[in-house]
């Protein structure tokens, strides 16, 4: 997964500016992001604080690692079943 060039605090600051009444175009211009990025952050993080955003990101990383482990184990199981099904 690609690492964001914005820290958790920067993302929450951008969202706070957006909630503070600034126009979307002004917020995007001020922080150097696109409106698509702003709307994606808004839908993903909503009203979260910096610590909550950080926790969400760590949980997502852990989840992706666990999914990779499960996929590897599933491949191993399939391979072992295939080997066991052969008549020796």
C-alpha cells in the first residue's frame, strides 16, 4: 500500500478546515490536494481525531498482513491436499 505524504495530524487539520466553513476549493488550494482526495478523506475518516486516524491505519496494516498469512496458508493446504490425493 502506498504511503501517504500527509501525516495523521495534517489530515485531521485539513478535515477541520473543511468543517470550519471554508469552501472546498479554498481548502484544497491551501493544502495542495485535490477535491477528490478531500472527499475520500472525509468519507474515510469523517470526524475522527488524530489518534483515532493513527489507530485505524495501524489496524488496516495489521489486517492486510493477516490476510496475506491466510492466503499463504490456503495455498499450502491446497498443495498438501493435491499431494495426498495421488496414489503412491
